């Protein structure tokens, strides 16, 4: 199945949203800090598989109005130095 380019972009935005969610999660930050306080560096590798399956025409699509807006929220959030430092603990680079 050929995936249209705009779906590739949406999947990419989903990946960025997942990174943002992890970076802003207080429990993840706390646990990474505890591991660092024990004298260890933290490297987290996450593999996310996104499977796209074409729905049958009979299935009703989810209206866009029912979904939260993704792009403005992702692009509008500046990355603080603390965010970047946290992501570096997981070997995640925004550059």
C-alpha cells in the first residue's frame, strides 16, 4: 500500500508529539534524575511502530473537530535549556 506524503508528515508529527510528551513527563524526569544520581548515564531508545490500515468505506471517520490540534501545539512550544538537557539524558537531539 502506498502511503500519501501528507500521512508521512502526520506520522512525523506524531513522533514529535511523543518526544514532547516524554520530555514533559514529571515521572520520566524524576526517574532519569534518580538514575543519574546513582552515577549512571541514561540512554533510552524507543522504537515506535505506526501501522496504517485503510478503513472500510462503511466505517465512519473521526471528524477533525473531535481531535485536538497537533501542529500549532507542537510548533508553538519552545524547547527550554532544561528540556534539551533532559532529552540529552536519553540521547535525543533536537538539532
